[in-house]
């Protein structure tokens, strides 16, 4: 049996950096949701689904691909898709080329909703994230975000949510 690792603590600068990031990670999703709910009756997650479908060939993706884009379980994605279907923004159907999969397709109304929601969402992103930063800080934010994402992907044993939930 190996010896327990020595208790590691964060020094003051590291703790302040981590606390600032953790606070932002908690506050930002709610702020993005608030703007989209106010302007389009969508959550940020739902907007992301519409974005992915709007960008896809024929506005259609397999649910498993859509879940991978969002790093979401198929269960969470299915709940959001059900809400979007109820609103008439997308529909799901078996994949005719392989019935084991389900296709999600953006409707005409869904594309209109996406196009309606985008200007307000872009304004929120500018207001909350981009405008407070200089151009150099934006580049730093991009690089920092990519490095953290890479570190998460490289973490031994970590896998995206969809790797743990492969149906659909």
C-alpha cells in the first residue's frame, strides 16, 4: 500500500486565481441563460443545440454527435430536445441509414428562433466577456481556455460525457 500524498495547499496567488475562475464558472452560465431566456425563452444549452443544428448540413445531426458537441449526456440532451420539440423548433426521427441512431433536425421555426436569438446572445457575450478585455487579453483568454481544455482532455481516465452514454 502506498503512503498518502502530503496535503497540498494553494499559495495566496494560486488560491486567488482559482477562486476568481471558480466564481466566473459559477456565474457565467446563469448570466448567459438569463439573457437568452429574456430575449428568446431559451437556455444557453438549448441555444447551443440550435446553433449546432443550424450549422449542420441539412440542419440535421445524430443525437450522439450533438451530445458530443455539447459534452452532454444523451439523457440531458434528450430532455432539452423534448422541450425544443414541444416548441416546434426541432424534431427527432430514426436515422434511415442506421435505425440504431436518432437524427435531430432543426425546423424552419427553429432556424427563425436561432436567428432571432443570436443578436441578443452576441450582445451578451460582448458585454460580459469580450468588451471588458483588451484585444491582447482576448487572445490570452483563448489560449488559456484551450490549455485548460487540453489538460482536461489529457487527464488520465477523463472522458466526455457522451463516452459514458453511447445510445442514440
